[in-house]
C-alpha cells in the first residue's frame, strides 16, 4: 500500500552510521597513502638525480685532483731545479721519489689483497676441521675396541 514506507515502494533502507564511518575512514586512508606514494615517487626521482650528480662530481674531483697533482709536481720540479741548479738532476730526483711512492703503493696493495683472503679465519676453520677429524678418529677407535 502506498504511503506505508515499506520496501515495496522502492525506497532504499538507510545504511547504518558505522558503515558511513568506515567509508570515510577508507577515503581518508586512500588520500593519506596517495600523498605518501606521491612523496615517495618525488623522493625517488630526487635520489636518482642525486646519484647522477654524485657520479659527475666524483669524476670532477678526480680530474681536479690529477690537475692538482701535476701542478704540485711541477712546483716540486721547479723547486728542485732551483736547488740543484739543473733540471736534469731535479727531474731525476723527482722520478726517483715517484718510483719509491709507486713501489710503496704496490706493496700496500698486495698486503690488502692478502687481507681479502681472510687468512686468520681460514686458519681457524682449518684448525677446527683438523680437531673434528682427530675427534672422529679417536671416537672410531674407541668404538672399535
């Protein structure tokens, strides 16, 4: 019958208030995480740009360090030439100094390569293996008796 407000006249029953609260909570969480994802995306772009900038600045630092090294070597050569009174002696002394530094760098590099082999750890593992082998032989001999 019309006017009685039943489901028969097409009216939708009212949703409970807690359901509306859950919808609003979902919309708020969606907005919050959308903002967080935008921030993450922006920061990833900035980090990518930062990495590229770091690589270029590292390359620039190497170039400037080499240029500074050449300048300092030239100044040292000039100073030695003034002291010895001969460019030949100055360059010979400078080459000898560079040779000593090169040999020192090679020796330090070799020592560092030796450290990469983990000598103390390898020796400790070998000792543990020997000890375990000896225990196994001793237990095998006791079990055989």
